[in-house]
C-alpha cells in the first residue's frame, strides 16, 4: 500500500474510534437521564375527588362505601360479608347528621342524630322496624324518654 492509502486508513480508523466514543457517551447520557427520571419522588396529589369510594375485602366484596348521591346525601356505609348495610354515618342534604345501625338482615335497629333544630336524639327499633325507645333533648336542653308498644303508641314517657 502506498502512503496516501495508509493515511486514509489511519484517518478512517480515528474517525471510527471517535464515532464509537461519541455513541457510547450518548448512550450513557440517555441511560443516566432515564435512571434519574426513575429516581424522582412520585408526585402525590393534594386532593382526590370522586363521587364514591368502595373499599373491598380480599374477595372483592364491598365492605366500606363512602359517597354522596345526586340528592345531596353523604355517608360512610359499613357492609357485612353478606352485603347487608350494618352501619352508617351520614348527613342529609340540609346538614343533619345521623348514625344508623342495622341488624343482620339489613333492618334499621338504632339511629342517633339531631333533629332539624340541632337537638340530639336516639331511637331504638324492634325487629319489625317500629320505634320502641326514644331518648331526646329538646331545644331548651330538657331530656325526655319515651317507651312505645309494638304499634308505636307511647306506654311510658318522662317527663
């Protein structure tokens, strides 16, 4: 080979070496950027909005349901393994809060809350859904206790 061919070959080898080094540096830069992107802290939203959130057990059955409806009722409902509502903490559209407890067949057995004036009350229901006991404070703070028969007629009241 002559000198010009040797010079060309040496020049091409240098350029090839530079290209391989440049390619390796670009690859390292992309890998570094990718790894840096993976190491950043995940952004946690300050707020999550939804109309209903269902928390399920390991079998996928709803056990807790948190939500509101179109009428303005909002509640946290506790559901047993059979799908019956057993307890609820909620609020009517007008802001009246209540705690409701149901039995194993889903019937209302007790509720605690306030009346429209904000006075507290508690009611106990029999298995047929009739109010049998009412404990309340009137708007002036006076307590009252009422016991009812199976037809919800008062059989004893104090005061």
